[in-house]
């Protein structure tokens, strides 16, 4: 059993309802911010929290929290939840998506069917075929203003979003951690997003030290969209040595930044904990290599 991870998860559960304070650790504050975001009265805040959860991966208690957001009253929150669940590609999300597929809200049902089809679940295909065959009335069930708005949202900002999705594919080599596609979508769908924010997302996979330096510098940018994009990009580098760079953003005045910094910090904490478990609490054998090279 992974005792380090279990200890961390029990610790997080204990502070789930605790308001963040300056005296709390970064882990406590990050988890408290995300939990508060998921329960906020403002649906836009809940939506951003759901998008940010896609950065953490299918781990408890986060995966259960994410699945629970399928019951949110706001359609946009439900759609964001489906996107994050699909991004994680976890087997246990299929039953959750099946539940969403029978939603009375057409755009939610349609989005869940598409997600299930992407996961090669046959019931997702059957629903899509039923729509194509006309067995489900498109005029009353699917062709609605909400549906058109949903389709428009999923296709903006068109070329940039598609390119960012392609660039982000495969940049999360740690098993079980998502690529944060829902988070990318949330950043790019903001009408006020800047070109520099999009650039930070596109450069996320680049391992050049100059790129990393630029991303770290972007964490203090005056533009909130740039700060959010930089936090997202740094989280996806899966380097626990960078988690301290995200700590100042836990107090950022903008929720989109705070939530991504919180999710990013927790992601890096999990990467660090898993690495420690794999090595039995010992440091990787770097020193052994050095000793060998010193031997004549």
C-alpha cells in the first residue's frame, strides 16, 4: 500500500472544509481553494474549479469530487466536468458518463455520448446512431439554443484551440495524470485571453531552459490569463522542484489563476509522493553513478 499517498489523502480530507489561512501549508491552502471553488455559488467559479481538477489526475478524493460535479445544476459546469473526465481516460469514469448520457438536458446527454464514443463504449455509439437515424427528435431534443451555444464554445477559438490540443498531447508522461485539456479549453475560451497566454500553453512541452525561465517569469505577469496559462504549463512539466514557484499564486486575486495554481501544486505533490514510493523513500541512484565515473 502506498502509505505516503494515503497519508497525504487523509490529510487533505481533514482540511477539505477549512478556509485557507496564511498559517496553513501550501497543500492545505491549495486543497481548500479547490474545494471552495467546487462549492461556490457562482457557476463560473465552479466551472473553473472543475477545469482545474483535470490537471490533478484520477486520484482520490479528486476523482470522486469531479464525478460528483455531473450533478451540478449548471449546464456549463456539467459540460466542463465531462471534458475533464474524458481527458483523464480512466475506466471508472465510464459509469459516470453513462449516468450523464441519460440527462434531460440535451447538450449534456450529447456531450456524454460523444465522450463515451471517444472511450470506445458502445452505448455512446448507439446513442449517436439513434440521433443520426432520427430515432431521437433533433428538433426538440438536441437542436436548441443551448446546444448551438455549446457547439460554438467547443469550437472556439478554432485553429488556436485545435493546435494547442495537438501540442499538448503526450506532454503528461506520468501514468494516471491528465493532460489538462479542459483547463486549456477554459483559458482559451475566455474572450479576454491574450496571445501571450496562448503562447505559454503552446510552449508547455518545450524543455528548453529558456522556455522554463520565460514561464516562471510569466507567473508574475500583469495579465491574469498569462499567469493562469503559465501555472498550467508549469504543472504539466511534472517537476516537483517547481512547486514552490506556484505557491505565491495561491493568493492571486484572480480565481482562474488561484485554481490552476492550486491544482498544479497538488499535481506536483502527487508526482513527488509517487516518486518517493517507487524509490522506497530513497533518492534515485544518481550518487551511485557518480561514484562509478570516479573509479579509474
